[in-house]
C-alpha cells in the first residue's frame, strides 16, 4: 500500500514537471510543421547559398540549433528532428552547427550535382572559362567573413601568376561587384601592385548598402588587406560602411559605379567585359556579384527618377508622404505596413492581379487588416504607366487614372545572376 502511494506521488510529481514541457514541445512541432508547409508552398524552403545539412540519424531533436540561429526563421523541429524550414533566410552564420550537442549539423552546400545555382570552380575559384574567377557569395558561401577572405585569396592567386599586363589598355584584373568581396579583392590588387578596375551597377558596399538603417551586423574574425583584422564582432551597418568607404578613399580605389556588366567573353589573349555602353579588357576577371540579383525594372517612363526605389532602407525618412507601392508579394506588404505605421503617410498598393497570391499567412492577414482600417489602399488589376514628379499615371482595368504621388517603391522581383553566368560559358553543378 505504501509503495502504491509512493508510485502515485512520484508519477504525479513527474507529470507536473514534464507535462508542460511535453505540451509545449508538441505545440511547437505543430507550428514548425505548418511553417515548413507554408515555406514549401512559397518556394522559400530552398536555400540560396549554404545551409545547415542535418544528419537525421544523429539529430536528437533538442532544438538547441533552432534557438541559436541569429536569423531565427531557418530551422524548426518536425517529427522530432531538426529541419530546414526557411532555407532562403540562411546566411551561413553556422551557429547551429557550433551548438549542436551531437555534431549532427554541418553548414555546407549539400550535393552540388543537383544544384543549378552553384558554379563549378577549381581550387583557385577559377570557372571553366580560363581566367574567369568567382568569389564571395556568388560562389555559394554567404557571410562578410567569407566574402573578404575569398576576394583576397583569388587576387593572391592572380598575383602569383607569371604574366602581368604590359598593355595599358588591358588590366591585370577587372573585379565585377564592389561588395565586401570586390572591395577586399581591390585592396589586395593595390597591395600587389596589379592594374585593376572595379565595376559596380550601384555603389561601393554591395549588399551592406541595402541593410536597414542601424542593422547590427555580426562578423567573425577576418583580415582585410591593407587594413588588418576587424576589431569587433558586431558593427552597425553605418560603422561597417564607414570602414569600407574610408579604405576606398584612402587607397583611391579605382571603382566605376553605375556600370552594369552584361557579358564577359574571351578574346585573343584577354577577356572582354561589356559594361553599360562600354567595353573593358583584362587578363583576369573576378565576378563578385553576390546572389541577390538586380531588382527587376518595369520599363515605364519616369522610372529613372530619384523618387523611384526598389528597397526601403529607412522607414523614418518618410513622413507625411503620398507613397505608391507597386507589387503584390511579401516585400510589398511588409514595406506598406512599415510606411503606413508612420501614421501620416498615405500608402497605396498597385497590383496587376485581382487578388494577392502566395503571401505568407502573416502578411495575408496583415494586408487585410491594413485595408480594413484604412491605413493602406489597394488598387487591384492596375498597372503603372508613367511616373511624373508629383503624380503617377495608372491603367486600372483599362481605365486611365492619375494619382498624386511623392514616392514610388517597386517590388517586381529580382533577376538572379545565374543566367548571366551561363551566357559567359560558366558551368554549374547540375550541368
Ligand atoms: C538582410 C541581410 C543581412 C545580413 N546580415 C549579415 C550579417 O550580420 N553578417 C554577415 O557576415 N553577413 C550578413 N549578410 C550576408 C552578407 O551581406 C553577404 O554575404 C555579403 O554582402 C556578400 O558579399 P559579396 O561582395 O559577395 O556580394 P554583395 O555584397 O551582394 O555585393 C555584390 C555587388 O555586385 C554588384 N553587382 C551585381 N550584379 C552586377 C552586374 N551585373 N554588374 C555590376 N555590378 C553588379 C551589386 O551591385 C553589389 O554591389 C546579410 C545579408 C542580408 C541580405
């Protein structure tokens, strides 16, 4: 009788302690499963670069990795195992692998034979096109640390090649892209006294320029040529840009901005780089384009105006403005929400379809609420046809309309760089 009583007490105590954990665990699994299904539906489960490769036979489903991910949304627990839920969000911090108590995670590219977004390269990052190299995120590995290291390494290899250019019109190396990879490559070219040119369609800084204002950037130890090691592990976007732009000025880096490269091909003894209306020659070319692609343009008159943007960097800069957002995806909805939250802005979304498709559930609910409360107006089945300084012209179901306007944000997707690489003759894992 006494032992029965003891067992009952023990079981009750165990249930009181463990039941809440079990219920929480089950609930979280349910949420993660539905997140996974949603990500698969949206095509967001596939990573753009490296991602956590999980050994399911080792994983014990403890969720330490899920909690350690600085980007939060990448991993989840489904059917008791860690699973990549939103691969698109992985930028390769590798914290998941560091904290896994059973060593079940490696951050890598998986089986590249299946991937049509991982270019084939040799040990020096040279593609199948001789003297055409790839460095940084374009090669598959994200993170500023990898970008800086690879940009420098590829130039180190080029500097070790026996021949240098003796023709003033042919550079030793042309670097396409002025992100951390391209900047690091350029600094190493200065160090090795190579003749070089950097071409970028936007400005020096690359993806860092696109980060939201004051974003905290995590960086791991890495040496920048002619600068040394970054001293801190966290910088604000602005601090990091100051370092890059300071180096650009100090070494008067030869960077041409506004130059979108549309092709690279072999000519006799050198490579020809086609930029915006110009061609350049080089013995070697490094593609440091990143993977984010070029925002897709609409091609409407007035799109070149300064009031037209493809990214929202600083939401607080917009107060009491009439803003038109073009697009119907998650980015359009999130930006509409940010701008409408500023209170005084008048925010309108123009979308060519009759309803929003393929939105994350959270954003579908958000836009419904914003429209209901009058914070955002939507004009469905509409196309922007002209952008003027103080208004825009729309075609709404075949009818022309004029809308008073201060700013236009366009979210029409991006053009990934892989088509361009194929045009240059570069081969991929899946080829
Ligand atoms: C929101 C966000 C947060 C991040 N946070 C971190 C973080 O905290 N820590 C971290 O280490 N990493 C972070 N990353 C990743 C990091 O920003 C990238 O890995 C890094 O910028 C890659 O550098 P890159 O030079 O290879 O490419 P990018 O920085 O993307 O630069 C590529 C450059 O190439 C130019 N370009 C592209 N196509 C052409 C063309 N056809 N002609 C001419 N120029 C062209 C672009 O204009 C751009 O300037 C983050 C990324 C994002 C998107």
